[in-house]
C-alpha cells in the first residue's frame, strides 16, 4: 500500500554528490565513503542494514501500515485517513528534524514543493483506488509506475529482464487481468503508480539538496497543507475523534515517517532503477499484511506471483552487488 508514502525518507544526499542530477547513476557506496554516516535522525543500526535491507524494512512497514489504514477508513474515510497520516507525519518530522528554513536556493524550495505535492497526490490517488477496487489489484497496478521507471532509467539490459519478470509476477498477482475492475479505480491506481515513480525521482533529488532529513520534513509539511482541505471536506469532525487520531498516528508512523526515512537512506546508496525493481516486492508484502491483518487468504496463482517477484528482486540485487564489486576491484 504505497498510497501512503513512508515519511521516513528524510535523509538527504549532500549537494557535493557526483550524482546531483539523478539517482540512477549513483555508484554503490563503499564503507569508507558512506554518505549516511553522519545522519543524526536515523540510528546506526538502521544504516547497518545496508541499502537493500533498508528498502525491505521500509516496504514491510508501509504495507502493514496500509493494512491498518484500511481498517480505519470506515471511521474517517479515505481522504480523512490520508490527511491524518500526512499531518501526524509532518509534525513528527518537524519535531525530530527541526529543519532550517535559511540557506536554501529557489531551486531547492522548488524541489521540496514538487516532492510534497507528489506525496499528497500519490496518497490521495491510491486511497481513492482502494475505495473502488480490492487491495491486491490496487497495489499491483500502482507498482507498474516504479517498474516502468526502472526500465526507462536503467543503463543495463539485464535490469530490463528483471523488470519484465517482476512485471509478470505483478500481473499474476492481480489475477492475470483487470477487465472486471472498476475502470475509475484502475485509473486512480495507475495515477498513484505514476506519482510513485515521480516520488522516487524527487525523493533522491531532495535528499541531495538538503542535509539529513530536512528536505523530507519540509516536503511532508507541503503535502499535509495541500491535502488538509480535502480531508476536512470529506471527514469534518470525525478527524477529531481520539481513537481515530490514535489509529491515524500509528498509520502515519508505519506508512510514512519510518518508510520514507528508510527509503531515502537507501536511495543515497542505490540507483533509482534498482530501487524501483525492489519496490516490486510491495504486492507480496501487501498480500502478507492482508492475510495477517485483514484475513485475506492467498491463492496458488498469488503465491506463484510472489515467487516471481521475489526472484526478480533477488536478481536485481545480485546484479547491483556484482556491479559494485566490479567497481571496487577496478
């Protein structure tokens, strides 16, 4: 359930990074040159997970947070849940990061604004899709955005193979076709996927322009401000219910703060193409969360789809690791 971006990606890549324009060309960092070594908001243990571990941990957090959000929707509505998540995430990140408002260029602020609007749109579109189609197909369709990004940005033909394998698994997980689904719900899910791909790009750019988690915190504020009128219009005083606020806060931490932080850390050490392929694990994690929390059982085709997606992700990781070792050997 990526509709709720993980606000945990607050870590930013230093402006001195040799890959200041795109994340796709970012080399695999060696221990001696780890750009995340001085990130204060993230405990050292998180960094020790490695970029792949960070992505996986963020995916697990966001999907279980998404499952919790589904249970909250009857109380606050889809837009209300998104509003709570973004608001709480913004407050938490502001308190933790205390970002400086000075010393940033117009281009820096423009990047943050676009990143924030993208997060708001991604969340809103995804939850609108959940209001019309089941969770599995919604996540499956949304993942097509990052997969398309991986193919378009990758400079290695082998990554296109892994993306194709993951795509086959994604479609299998969706039941082999989407003709029986509400076309409006499908459109919302595809729109969320496009926003997800955009999020990947601007998350990396924001990380390079702002120190530590400042960029993410500021972007989350933008997202919350943009979405607040929509949430209030749909849910009104329901957003003030103590139980709703508590559950919304839990969703915010699981689906936004923690995942975004972990993903931004990962994007500092992984090319966006590899990161996007790893994101294809989202449907598998969502299916697991749905089974444990929403009691949605897996069928044999769904289990096969998960195997395909995992195989594709493992292949992408092995390709990236092999590429990194080759550079170190040279």
